[in-house]
C-alpha cells in the first residue's frame, strides 16, 4: 500500500546515518586498540584510519540529530517519536526539548556529547590517545547500538527514533493506519508532558548528559593506565576531566533542583527520588575520586582507591541509565522511563564495563597497592578519610535506591522507604557532619606532616567564632534539636575555618577554586539545615467553607474571588485569572496592614496547565527575598472559577542554599580552568 503524504526520505536518511555511525565506531575501536597493540612497531596509517572512522562516526551522529530536528520542527507526525513528544502548540524553546524527551533522543544527546569529547582527546591526549580513544569508541559502540532498532533472533537491539507511527501500531485491527490517507486524521502530536514545559528543563538534561559523558574520560584513562602499565602517569591528564565532569554534573543537578522547585508542588528542590539519587551518586564518587587522586599524587598513598572510584563513577553513570530506562523504577519514581525492551542491552553495557574494571584491577592489584603509611596529622590522611566518608554516603544512597533491583533479582519483597525525605535525611546527616568537620580541620593542615600544638592553636579562633555564631540560631528557636545544633556548630566551624584561613593566612590556600568549592558546600549545608528544619505551611483554612477533611483544612486556604483573608502576617486576596492556551494563571495579592490601610507587598501568579490528554499540572509561584521564600501553588480550582484553594509554604534561608550551590559550581569551574592551564603549560 502506498501511504499518502509520508516523508519517508528523512527516515531513510536518519536510519542510514545511525548505521553508518555504529559501523564507524566499531571500526574505530578496533583500529585504536590494534594501533596500541603494535607499540613496538606502530603504523601511523592505522592511527590515521582510526581517527578518520571516529570523525565519520561523529559526523554521522550530527547528521542524525539534524534529520530528527527537521522532523520535529516540521511536525511530521507520521514518525512515532515526533508525534509522541511534540505538538504544533509548543513554543520553540520547548520544541527543542522534545529532542531529549524520549529514550531515543536521550541516548542520541548522550552519544553526541561523548563523541565530541573524543575529538578533543584526539587533539590533546598525546601518548595516551590510542588506549583512551579505544575505550571511548567502545562506549560509543554501545550507545549508538541503542538507536539501531532491529531484531536479531527475536532479540531487540536498540530503539530507532525514525520508526513510523503506523509501524508502531502495525497488526492492530481497526486503526486508521489501514488507510492510505491516514495522515489526514492526525492534526497534532501528543506533545510534551506539561511538567517539562519549563525553561530549566530545556537546559537541565543536556548539561547533565555532558557531565555523564565527561565521566567516561577518567574511566578511559584508568583503563589505559593498566594497558600501558603506567600506574601513576594517568592521574595528571585525567584530573581536568574529573573536574569538568564534577562541574557539569553539579550544574545539571542544580538545574534539576531549580526545575523541581518551580514546577513541582512539594515545596522543595530535592525529594530523594530514585532517579535524582542515581544522578547524585556518580557526582559523590567523583568527589571521592578527585581527592584520592590528589592524595596518591602527593604521597603515593591511596592509588587503589583512585583507580576504583575513577572507574566506578562511570559504572554508576551506566547503572543510573539502567535504573532510569529499564522500567525497574517505574513504580517508585515519577522520573523513570518505562521498559521499552532495552533492559538486556543496558545490562550488557553495564556488565561489560564493570567486568573490564574488575578484571584489570584484580590482574594488577599488587602493582597498585601502596605500602607507605601516611602520617596521621597530614592533610593527605584527612583528605583520604573525608573521601571515604563521601564514598560511604554514596553507597548508602545507591544501596537503598537499588531495593527494587534486589527484589527483582532475588525475588524478595523488601519495601523501599515510604518517607524518602525523612529516611535519607536521617542517614545522610552523620556523613555530612563528618565531612564538614574534616573540611574545617584540614584547612589548618599542611601536606606531609604537622605539629599538634600548632594545629590546636589554629583551631581555637574558628571554634570560638562558631560557638558565638551558633548562639543566636539556638536561642531564637531556629535550630532546636540537639543533633541539628551539633550539625550547625560544625557547619559554622567549617565556615570560620575557611574564613580565618583566608584572612589571617594561617595556612595559605594554594587552590582558590578548592576554597570556593568547600565554602559553597558549607553554605549549601547551612541553607539546607535552616530551610528544612524551619520550612512550614503558613496557609490554613480561615474561610467558612469546609475543604472536606482536617488535613486539607490545616494546610490550605480557600479564597473566594475579591474576598480577603488573613494568613501568617499577610492579608491575601484572589484578584483575577487569565488564560493563555492551556495555561490559566491566578493572581493572588499579598497585603499588610500599615497605618490602618492595606498596602500590597507583592503578587503571586500560580497557574494550572491543563493538557488535553495528560491532565492538569499545577505550577507554583514564589516570591524571593534574601532570607525567605513565600511559595504558593493551586490545590483546587472552583468550577467557574469563582474561588481557588491554595497552599502556601514559607522557606527561610533557601536562597543561602542556592548561593552555596552556585558557589560550588563556580569553584569547580575555577579549579577546572586552573588545572587545564597547568596541563597545557606542562605539555
């Protein structure tokens, strides 16, 4: 049957470029590894072939992206991916987001990020090029195979973004796809999930995928070190890549938190969702890897841990991909994809790289075990201990997150925690407390050795300042529980240790980026502690209308249009509403009584996005002050709507949390630039 109006040429081009990209990455892998195997008598022709095929692989992937964007922007809904994630009513900035809204687009953006990074390695890796690029190309083989969309002996290999909609529904009787002119009945696509119609979700996924892609490079250098039998030389060239990955992963996580804060209705930025956890854990293990690498370079101590965590970070990226895209978390996470038949393929990807890591470590264990004992009062020793604490925190998170996996593998029925936020906060608090203690204490330590008397003298000033600064928080009732008071004290101790170190030069900070990163982390913890121990719902139903149950009446307030009610020091009124396409915004004025008159302080515009097929999404609105946020969202809308029910939350100190997060990213960026410059100077 000839179907009318289909644009089949684009699909044919897209599929052809995917296969070309896959084949080129396969050949490139073989050629890079073959060139390395001939180190006694290398042939430059082989390296040239490897590079050429890798460049062809990158060019083909770029062509795939161009073709898919053409389909999305032209609204060719005969293609399943285009119909499922795009719509004619979407703004351009959100049409861009359609590209990575589905699994196929996600793999494509991940693959192109890794591919472009490989081009930089070809130019900069020097003697490490062939083994490192062999591993990078091998990873590209697996990533591009996720896009093939073929079946071999009933085994599905990949999911193709250029599959036609009628092919998706082939074999189902009674559908429009039995008619040659079926396209006349498809006027629009399904569109994005309304939750994704947010500027942060336009930026968050590509930044996160760049971080994931960058995590491959330390893994590749570590594997190359085993191949070259150069067990220490790999650390220096791989450290800038660790810092880059930390920077982009950190920025991606921060942007995801910003999206959650302005789009979801739980009043926070982090809910310890399993998918959120799976992106955080590689960042934590990379933090540990960075510090183990520094320790190993300076004192030949902790080399085994530097290898393990540099490689484990990418393994955990693959594991995060498996968790997110295999469907195993579909019942415990709102962010995960369903199972589209790629579970076995994702598992194979994970197992191959895990097996490679374990085999090489075991084969070379004697060569990478350090026999030197580090001095107890050295910066390296405390850096090593702090890194172990960070690693333990990461393992606690990933172990609990993996409960659905354990249940599936072992046939058990262990229930994941029902109160994610409370559970993880209790577990992670001791780790965070220890880390800030180590950060503060290590500020006054020199590398190699130190005198205990000198250290104790240096500790007095930050210890006293922290005690003095803690008093207002405690006596004002901002922090009340004993464990939180202890945590607050050590956060402030870490803060003043850094400040004293900077201004009084008790131990001159050699790396400004590290100082800024640690300071940002401490401010982040301070904001987290104050915000979530003092965040409170300030709305309560003072209207004469019953909302149905006690909880609803305790946490919400019903506003009849143009009526004014008192709420937590404000008088609030529902003024009007306005509609633009699917989104209805509601104006709520916040007023205070001044000199007997009502004076408007600010207006908030919470909104409801009613998607024709996916239902309603409630978008919060927030008023930001330096030390306070007022956070409001619609809980219910009247039928006319002559009334609305809103929930309002007060979040103190949350902007200190955001400031600390930004300072961390800035510090990591500063350290990355510094490390890259030093690397170039050395070359």
